[in-house]
C-alpha cells in the first residue's frame, strides 16, 4: 500500500479534564460536513465508558480498564488489526485515537510506526490539549505531584501542536505566564493555539504536522516510565441517588483535591430524564440524555492515589451530609 492510500491518523492527548473529547467532537463534525467516514478509538481508565453516547452514530471502539499506552497496548494492536481486515467492507477516511488523560502519546506513536501498521496508517498530528485554568497549579511543586508534572511534560514534548484550552477562565496576565512556562518545556518552535470550549479552526487541526518523534525514544529513556501513572485511578459510585442540581454540584465541590475528574449519569430532582455530567477544573456541565439509551445513574471519579474503600466511605458521608 503506498502512502497515498494510507489512512490518516490523529492522536488526541492531554491531561485529565483538559477538553480532548470536546476537540474530538468538533473534528468529527468537520468530517460529517465533508462527508468523510471516521473511525474512533476511545480509551478509558475505568471499566465503563460514560461518554460513548456522544459518538452514538459513529464507528467507535472502546478500550476500557487500562491505559492505551502500556497496560492494554496489545488491545490497541488487536483493534488496528481488526480495522485493517474490515477495510474492504467498512472503509475509513480518517482514524482518531483518544488516549486516557494519563496516556503518553509516544507509546501510541510507536505502535503505529511498527509493522504492519506503518504500511496502513499515517500519523498526521499528535494534538495535545492543555487546561490553561489549571496549568500553573499542575506544574507547582506545592499543589501537584512529580508524577503529574512529568506526565504533562511528556504530553507537551510529544505534541505536534498544543491547544491551550479554557483560556477564558484566567486573566491575560496569568495566560502570559502559562504560555511562557509551556514554551520553556516545549520550545519556541511548537505552535500553541489558544481556545475556549475546545473551539478551534478545524482546518488548522487537520494539517499534517507530525514529524517522527523518535528523538523522543532516546529522550524517553529519561523522561518516560511505563508506570508513570500507576497512582492515577478511576473508581465508580453506583446507585447514585437523585439530587437537586445545586446539591450535586456542592457534593462534587467537596470531594478531595486528589479527585481531578468526574463524569457519568445522574438524576436531577425536578426533571424526569437522566443527565450526563462532566466535572473538570472545578466546574460542572450537564447534558440531557435520551431515555432511549437506557442509562442508569453512575458516577466515575478519576484522581491520583484514590483508595476505593476510603473514597466510598468519604462519598457516602458527603452524600449523607448533602442530603440532610
């Protein structure tokens, strides 16, 4: 297969809650407008994907309960094998791979550059999404862990382009400081695009920007550790009761600081339908979920060093306090 017939691949990277899925949905809308048939590989740390309904009419493969960059890399290769065998009956125009918020895109790149995948797929760009509103906090030795700082450094170094999202949540002075610190890590050559709500000129995102980051392979001997996110975990809270919206937002705000991300489905008192929620950067958004999807209330929490028993007890106590 010559390079003209290879399937273009876009890898979306970025820390927990940075806005990767929003950027992906915007790119998929662009594909729809162009009449293209995309394939999507979604990776989740937990055993359940609560965002699958966002891609209901798309060809999606979900890789769950592990990180695509190491513990389930074989699953990624099996998925690529299946896509190749189905190419005649179900051709793709473009493939998107969204790793977990703790994935190092270098490992995904290495899988795609190995045989036989290098003959079938062409990496176009590694798009790294950064949360401007929490960047300084994540980089601080006082409020973050060495693990998180190292991981974000990897994601920035590997990125072909950096999307600095949620810029509306900070002042212009803070934004200048964030950009300055990013450039100290990624260098002056890498393009940084500022945005809010993941809204970017998609034509810019579809550009071929990738250059083999095999320099990073040498670099990764000192930067990358396969167990770099061993303390980042996902846990689920099932049988979640119906709450008033403000009570639920209060419950989320009282979770420990090591909970970095929350998502799932909840029942909001006063409304007959279920709502999908996204919690990141200390903010919560809600989206109504059609009853035809038959979803049940569930809350997924992702954070650093979560102890399931401790968190369940903590959640129960918080919940009981909120419900009083």
